[in-house]
C-alpha cells in the first residue's frame, strides 16, 4: 500500500521540539482516513523537558519528515 511506510527509516522533528531518526514499525489508517506511523527510535529523545526518555513515537503522515 502506498501509505504503508512499515520498515522505512525516517527522520524529523517531533512536536517541533526533538529531532529524531528511526524505523517505522507500524502504519495504520485511523478512523477518518488519517494515517499514523509508530516509529521505533534509533536514539531515545526527551520532549519538552519531560524527565522520561521516549524510545517510540507516533506521527501522522501529514507531519513533515524525510525518508532515508
């Protein structure tokens, strides 16, 4: 499927706060047709001074990212 990015490596800036790079482990079309991707990060990120580091994030297809 064209929107399925499973297995692709992507990079971007999560929530305009933290640069990331990782591999898409799941793509799915949500109710209403919006596509979201679960990204397993190569390096953990911290978002908005949160004390916890994130190893996975969820982004939507309409957010800016680059396919590597």
